C-alpha cells in the first residue's frame, strides 16, 4: 500500500496541484494500491477522474497544521509506512518519505514573493528536504539548485522529468475552432517571475495591428507579488483571459501563431511542451532549465531585452519556424506519464 500526502486536494488548482492530480490519475491506470490521506476540507477531486474510494479524510485540522501534526501522527500509529509528498512540502517530524521538490524560486529571488510567503516556503521546504529519505526533482537544474541552497547530496536525489498532462495528450487530436483571429499566446500565473512586463512591452513594439496578445492565467496575491503592469500600455489587442477550461486551453494552443514563455526562472516549464504537443511554435527565455529540457525544439530569446524579445517574436510570426515533425514526435515521447510513473515506482520499491 502506498500512502500519499493529499493536502493538495484541498487547494485551488495551480501548476503544483495539477501535477499531483495527474500523478494520481496515472497511478490509478497502473492499478497500484494506494491511499490518499486528506484533511477534512472540501476537495477538488471532482475535477479529475480520481476514485473517491482512494481518499481517506483524517483528523480535524487544515492546511499545513494538518500536514505537520495530524498526518505524521496517523502514520506513526499505522506502522510508519512510506509516504509520498508531491508538492514541495512534507511532515518535518516524519522520516519515512519521498518528497517531490519542483524548484526553489523563493530562494533564487525572494522579491518575487510576498515577504511572508518567501520566508515560510524557505523554512518549510528546507526542513521537508532534510526530513525526507529521498527527494525527487524535475530537472538537473533544480537538482543543482537543491545542492546549491540546501547542500543536498547527489545520492539523496533523483531527477524524473515531468510529463505532458493527460488532457493535452487526449484533446490535441480534436479540432477546436479559432474565435480569436491572429494571436500570440502565453500561459502563466500573473507574478513577477513570469516576466509579463517585458512580454507586453515587446508586443507593443511589433506593429502588427491585426494580432492580439492573449494572456491565460490567474493571480495568487497571498503568495506572489503582483507584476508591475500599471504603467504599461494595455491596448485593446491585449487580453487577460484568466483561468480557462482544459478544452479551451488546448484550442488556444492549437490556433496560436506563436506561444511565448519568457520567465526569468523555472524548474521545468510545462506550458512550452504543451504548446509543442499541440503543434504551436514556441519562443522561450534562454535560461538553464529550458535549454536542458527543450533543447533545439524551441526558439530562444534574452528575457532581459525588450528589443530581442520583440525581434524574435516578429520573425517567428512572419516566418513560422516549426520543428521537424519526426524530431517533435520523438521529443514528445520522452514526456509520457507512463514513463514518469514507472521511474517513480522503481524508487518506491527501493525505499519500501
């Protein structure tokens, strides 16, 4: 029996929660016996095909209090089984666990976060890493960050690259009507790290009046500082769409002339791979994690230069530089959930 920290089930769905939910659905497909231990809060599993019989609500507390007090107490009273933590944090007084840590953006630049969030994340993630028997991370870049900031030894870490969300793999074969005309797309939370300031300035330099810039993503003001957008020229050609459905997102990827993702920092970065999977050409910032994961499948720019971003965007919109179809097919095959789960199950077997 595998026990999984289900605190993520009680949260709004962002990138971390979507990863965890995808992990659970993939685990179900492997017919693995597992139990999701969850607080008593309202849970989000209805959005996904998770067998509710796999979910066991325990305790009376909520959020981190539940994770740090009631979850380890329950495990200790049930023979200390192996626990899997999927979203950066773990019970810091429990040792028989494997924890997935995605990135350390809050340490790389705390100014991107509220002061309270940056301090707390550093405190809890550092102790979660120290308490865990093993750490799984999502790229060699993130592994090196863990070594740099927390002095985690190589033998305590494994790199398993993230996988393409199932909804993207399933829906990309369907045709979605384009209701937006010509547009450039970005998909990200609205936070300083995502560099929307530079993207909007670059778009305004394109002089392409028949094009729109569509921005998909929502804010989380409790965690992230707001991006500095108030002094930018936000024309009618720039639209903030907020959160959209899975079907709408795949349709936006399919019909975009260009997908742009010029973050300052990412541990992995799934949206560019999602866009590639849906047949869209991609422009990303030239940062270590992207060059590691995306290789030659995408186009690169300097995220600090409005002029370079604008120049690369215009060139790609006009000249349409798509990757070789056979190379793209091989690239996509590397990021399958079956491959991810098999690698993770090997680790579970090793530490069980």
